[in-house]
């Protein structure tokens, strides 16, 4: 049979370059399809190359951090600051012992006037709220009151009778105008105070009618130009002061004990201040030497570029005057070695005085706050004894010449509890509080997002009707389209404020962490991140359920299982690996989020207080992503601070890499099932 010749409309052959070759579009023997293929292959290769370069740059800046960190820690030791901080640690723990005991004392004193103080607090809150709502009229009235006061001062100083008469008329006119404006302002204040919302904000619980009337009258009395307090408020203040004075008399022994604790710590605090000055001076001299070569070279370079002979000679003279002699570290640190004698005298005295004071503290405070704070004080006292035992040995054995192992730079970063930058004393780069904040917020987010996401995926994939699927699935996936900065503003203005107001309800005071002191905290950030993680986990989990062979479902139903039994005993266990992979990728999503945590987590660089149990979630925190976004634009390129932030980024990169690697391994296992 004769082979049919190809026509112009025939499909292209796999090997001939297709219609483009037949039309003659070729260059160097390559057809258009070849160029398209090479174009996309080239783009993919370019993307890989750029990614590798980014990773290399990130790794280089991150790895260079550790030599710089080791150098800074070496200077920290040679300057004697390490020695001083041993004593500072003891003083800090002592301060906590005294502070908590002092708070407990005032809690006991203030308990007697709690009723009056609660009303006074509500009154001040009402004043502030009304003033904020009427800011412009309030400021205008304040100006009018100031003008009247100036006129009255001028009237008192004026000796000329004619001028006094004219000023007297101006004063009367200003008084009348002020009274008129006061009346107008009070009228507007009455309208605001008639709203229940302002009372919910400032008065815990619903005030009785009589109390509301009294506070309304007192608030209306307090306007610019009125110097005296309302009689009701004056009486409350007087009663509160009297009750506190009586309570202070009854607790005179408690107050005396707190005073003894304060006096016990003064010598060691003064001693610390003396040593801190020595450490600061030592560091300044060491830094001056380390920068001497750079300053000399800069002056010589400037002299080489200067045409004026006199200016050139002056710069050369300045360069020659730069002192590049290495400091005598033994001389610098001799005052610290000599201070050990005084330290040996102060510490036993501090321990004996504090032991006597702790023994004199009351055993059973009447208030809950007093009990809690005295408990904290005793716990910190135990810490003080342990810190003194540990640091006394370190202080006796401290030597500025002792070599610093290289691994100290790594452990100080990974396990460090402080992140302090731009300090006049010493910069600390401890990742632990940032890592703890990121981990806790991610745990809160996953703890909320996972149940909702998995339940939604199961419902949409296995139970929902087609109509419900067409509504629920797009709605959940639409969440991804909301910008994170918008969610951050929502957290600040709506969610955080709503949670704090809800926590003030007395009926909910049994919930750990309630009432919340701050609206921006880990709980607020975790709730928003949970909202953001739901689409990721839902979509991947729904895909995992969707990939289960229909034969398994049909076999289960054929064996007599119900729909729910089939779902929870056959389909979900089979898709378990895919669901786990979805959760892991959701974790990668939340731990890498920046804008939301930067706006609503509170940005407090401190390891959360886990003694509060579950209530720890209501504390503010900072995160690894947040610290990079907050500080990277403000640091000098190439500085140790700059490289510390890159090191944080490297840790995040490794965490994300491990999470994605784990997810891929789980998915491969799922695909084999």
C-alpha cells in the first residue's frame, strides 16, 4: 500500500520538529519547540542557581557569626564583665526576693480599702474615657481656664486703679464664658455617661443605680476650671487613706521586715555599682585598642587624599598619635581581684540578714495576692541561696586569662536566655527566648487549627453534599487570600481587645491566665496563626482523603459497615500518613509567619513563666521571625548583630527544611500504601 504523504494539516511527528520545521522556523538547526524547551529548562536551572546562591549567602553570614561571637565573649571575659555579672546575677535574684515581699505587704495594706479604691479606679477610668471622647472641647476648656487664671494673676499684680477696673471686667467676662463652656461640656458628658458601654469598660460588674448616679455626678463635677474634688470623691480618698494608715499600723512588723530586707541588699548593690564602673572602663580601653589600627589607617588615607599641606600634616600627626599598644589586662582587672576580699565580707552578711528577715515574714497573709507574692519571695530566696553557692565558686576561680573554648560561642547562642542589643555594657545573643516564643505560638496555633482542619476535611470529602462542598471548600481556601498584615491589624484592634475584655468577666476568672493583663500575647497570635493554617492543613488533608481508592470504601460498605464506621475505621486510618504530612506542612506555615506575630505577640524578649501552667499562653513573647523583621533594617551590615539575625534565619531555614523533609518522607510512605 502506498504511504500517504503528509498534508499541511497533518499532526506533527514526534521527531521531526513538527509544523514549525515544515514552515522553516529554525535557527542553528533548532526548532521553535526546542527553544521553548530550553527556555523553560533554563528558567528552572536559573531558579536553582539563585536558590543555591541565596543559601550560600545566608550560610556565610550565619557561620561568620560564631567567630565574631567568640571574640566578643573573649573581650567580655578580659574586661572583667563576666566577673561583674556573677555578682549582678546574685543582686538580681535578691531584688526579686525583696520586690515580691514588698508587693505582698502593700497587697495586705490595700486590701482594707479595696472597696473605696475600686470606686476611685472606676471614677478615674470614667474621667479618662470621657476626656478622650471629648478631646477637642476638653482642650478648649483647659485653654479658657488657663486664660482666666492668667487674668486673675494680672489683676492681683496690677496697681493702677483704671487698669484694675478694666481687668476686673475682663475677668468677669472670662468667668462667664468659662461657666458657659463648662455647662456645654457637662451636657455632652451626660450624654456619654448615659451609655452603658462606658460603664462596662470602667466598672467591673453592673453598678447599682445609686452608685452610678454618684459617680456620674462626681465625673460631671470634674471639668477644667474646677479645682476642688467632688465631696463624694474627697470622702472616698479620705476614707481610703485612713484605712490604709490603720492597716499599716497593724502590719508594722511586716513593714519593718521588708525594710530590713531592703537595707540588707544596699551594700551589695553599691558594691556592684563600683564594679560595673571598672568593667565599663576596662571594656572601653579594650575596644579603643581594637579599633586603633582602623582609625590610624583611616587618618593616613585621609591625609593621602588631602591637598592642603597643613591639613595633611595635621592628619599624619593625629595618625602617629593613635595609641596602638595592647592594654595591660592584669592591671585593668586588678581591682576586680582585690574586690574578692570585700565580696567575702558582704555575702555572709547578706545571707544572715536575709535569713533573719525571711524568718520574720508572716506565715498566713489574708489576701490571695499576699500569699502568692510571699510564696514567690520564698521561692526566689531559695534561688538566691543556690545562685550564691554556685557563683561564689565561680568568682573565686575566675581568671581573665583563662582561654574561652570555641564551643562556648555556640552554647551561649543556642542556650542563652538573653537577647540584649545596643547595650552600653555587653550585647547578648541568646536564641532560647525567641525559639520558645515561636514554639509555643506554633503549638497554640496547631492545637486549635488541626482539629478544625481535619474535621472539616473529613466532612467535606466524605459526608457533605455536592452543594455543601461547593460552599465550604472555597470559603476555607479563600482564607489564604487575606493578607497577613490585615489579620495583624484585626488582632490588634478587635481580637486582642475582645479577649482582654472577656477575660475581665468575673465568671471566667477560673480560666488559667484570666484576667489577661495585656491584649497582645501568645494566645492572640496563636489564634490568628491557627486561622491562617486552616486552609493549608485542610487542603492537604482533603487531598489525602481523596486519594484513597474507592474500592476500600465499597468493600467496607459491602461488609455491612455504616458510613461513619467506614470513614473513621477505614478511610482515615488509611490516609493517616497524608494527614500527618498536612499537619507538618501546617507547622512549617505557622512557624515561618512574620507579620502577624510581629504585630500581636507582644514582642517581649523573655522566656515565659511556666509556673503559671496553661496560663502561660496569655503572656507576651517574641519570635525568631519577628526579631528578624524588627531589627534587620536597623543594624549595620556586617556587624555581629547583623550576623546574629542571619544565624536566626539559618535556624529557621533548617527547621523548615526538616519539617518539609519529614512531610515528604511521610507522603512517600502514604503513596506506597
